[in-house]
C-alpha cells in the first residue's frame, strides 16, 4: 500500500489493472526531473496512469512548497528516506518504472523523450493487455 501526500491509499495492482502505470521517481534537486514533469502530466490519461514518488526530498510540506506553482495534478508519494527506491533497486533520479497488472515490466533512468516513453508504452500494451 502506498500513501500519497494528499491522503490517498493506492496499490500498484489497482492502478495498473486495466492500463499501464508509470511510476516516476524524482527529487527536488533534479533538473532533468523538473523538465520531465510536463511530459508525464500529459501522459496521465485514460490509457496511461502516472504515480510520482518524491525520493529523499524532505517532508510533505517541503514537497508541496516545491510543487506549488508547478500545477502538478499527479499523485505524489513521499519516499522521505529512499526506502521505496531501495526496495525497487532505484539508485538515480529520474527513474521511470512501467507497471502492468501489478508487475514492473520495464524501467529507464535518466532523461527520456515522449517518443521513448510512447514506444515503451506501446510494447507494454501489446504484450501485457
């Protein structure tokens, strides 16, 4: 069970049952993460869901202050101590995990383009849904 900073309880299985889920690990100090945010917000629709995980970015209030003005409409989980990242083998930000039916089926770290994400999502939809 994952708990968002706005009080939602979510599971990967529920979020990825009918459509791919992008789990995006980011931190407040990552310039590439900041640049990727609009791309991920555009991808969050009926065909794809996006969950963001703030890795080692301070308390909830720090994250809210950072995101204030970003117009973020995606759910955010605070991974204050990096425990979620460690459990999934995430060692750098940004890292994007692609989850299908509760299972991680793809991953990429560093900068990626909308075309790169689109191709990964096409592959997941073709083989997992």
